[in-house]
């Protein structure tokens, strides 16, 4: 494969269904509160936390903590590297599946 081959962008870290959904949501939203991502995906906080940790360790997601309504909140967003990796993976899936 050459680097111009869209299938070369296939990313096994992102490909896991919940991680793919997290990346898709964050690509669209820009930034989202942890609890909003949890509700949108319909998964437990612990499952989301595990997937976010994998994405953070890969350098694809970053979090920021802020106080809102007197409570500590966690906000998630794709890093530039994460956005690039997600979009390359998306292109690879489209190339595999076809038009």
C-alpha cells in the first residue's frame, strides 16, 4: 500500500465500535461534556472512561476539567492528531465499503 491509498488510514485503535462513535461525536461537536457523550452513546461511565483512556493514550482525545454548576465536569475533544486519524479511518472505511 502507498500512503495515497485511503485504506492505509484504517486505524485499529479507533475502529472499536464505541471508540469510533466517540470520535464521530467529538468530530461533529468539537467538544462535549463527558456525561453528554455517555448519554448519547448509551453506555456506562466506566465503559466510556476505559475507551476515552485508550484514545487519550494514543494522543487522539484530550480532556479538560472545569467547574460548572458548582460541580467538577470533564470535557472531551479530539486533538488535531485525533481528528486527522479519525477522518483517515472514516475515509478508509468508505474505501472498503465502496460508494
